């Protein structure tokens, strides 16, 4: 039974993969779902695409040459009268759009205009959740790729060469792992301007060590097998042996590690944003919404909706990780094969 078939055999993990991919795909089209600009406008016989190109409001019968505010009632009236029309996204607000025309003070509760209400600045919570979810997943993917790459390189070198190189590397890793990660993040956040790339670099500097131990153990075990000796006898270099022969047979812990590493990356970003040490101010993030919920306890819709999105994301990744671990477990695959015979 192939590993993909064993993964599909886990209904929860397989369904979680599809749900996660659908949600991630929708978030990648966030500009088409939540935006304060129409997708298409037909005005006085001409077609405009404000979502792709900005136009002055004088084009649509306004008084100023500034970019058009399509939430302005006068502009909306102009582009929906006299045969003109516009197609809007389902959510008429972007993550940074302020609802200046709200009839209640901010944070406003859920309504037909703002489905999950607004935050303390009048921004649509649902729009910020969609963009924040996309940022969290992309951040988790980037941090996972960087951490896995560094972890594979360091772990493979330690496990393949062993000896003094492995001993010295282990001591250096122990010293580096003892560094106070949070304090270093606070120090660098006070020195440099906050940015997503800076966060990825700082978190990746510590996030590779857990995986390197697993890769080291796999390389240490596989380097003594017969196919490695045969490769040496054929004259292959160490790099060729590691890349062509040992690494493909050592990827089981790497693959099963990926969803859990992504979960840890998303939690790290959320925690840092909650503390104000994460992405630049104004960037949509789940941690910033949780911080707003803490500061506005009466606005329950902010905390509740963000909590649901965060928990659902982590649960999907956890179910996927469990299914991957079972799919790569040789003992369970043997039990399934024995059950069929």
C-alpha cells in the first residue's frame, strides 16, 4: 500500500488537507473577495477595472482628482444610475479600509454591512481575518522552508561525517539553543524596523535545531548500510552519496515534521504580534486582532472570530501531520497489508 493511499485512508487527515487547500486558495484571492474597489465598472459606455488600476473620482462624476473612494454614497450613486453599473467583491472592505459611514461607534458589532463587525479603528474584521490568515500561512510556509533547509544541511553533515565534527557541532548547537530567543527578538525589534523578512530570519535562526536531530539520526543510521558502501566502491563523492542515496531514504522525519513546524511558526507569529513585536503596524495579522480583543473585551466578535480561525487552522495542520506520520509509519503499513492478505 503506497504512502499516498495510506494518507487517504485517514479520512480526517485527507479531509483536513482539502479544507486547508480550499481556504488557502481563497485567501490567495483575498483582493477579489474583500476589497473596497469594484471588480468591474461600466460608466458612460466605458469599462473600468479599479481593482487593477486606480482612477480619479472625477472620472466617475466626482469633484476631486484624488483616488476614488467607492464607499462614498455619491460615487456609488453615480456608477449605479443612468445605465451605469459596477460589480463589487462580496465584502466591500479591504483590510485597511475605514468605515467612515458607520452609524454606531467603533468597534461596531456585526451587521449586514460588516459581517463580523469592525475593530477599534473601524476596519472590517472579516477582511482582516482573511488577509491575516493568508499572511500567517505564507509566513509559516516561508519559515518552514528556511528551517527545514538549514536543519537538513546541518543534520546531514553531522550524521554523515560523525566523529569530532559531530561532537563539536552538537556542543555549538547546545550553546546556541541556550540563547534566550524572546530577549533577542525584543532587542532586534528595538534596533531594526519591524518587517516580515526580519521575523523569518530571526525565527529561522532557532527553528532548525529540532529537525536537525532527526536528520542526523537518520544519516547516522543509513551511512553504515550496504548501498552506501556500494556507492563508495563505485567512486561516488560524499556529496553524491548524501544527495542521491542517503537523503531520499532519510526524508520520513522531515515530511512528517512539516505540518507541526508550520503550526509552530503560525503560533510564533501570532504571539509576537500579540506582544507588539511582530509585523509592522497596520499589517493584518491574527495576533494584532487578538490584542485588540484583549483591549476591547466588550467587543466579543473580535476575539471570538480570531480565536475560531486560529484554532481551526492549527487543528487542520495537526490532523494533516498525524495522517502523514501514520502514512510513513512502516509498522502501520505492515499491519494494513497483513489485514488485506
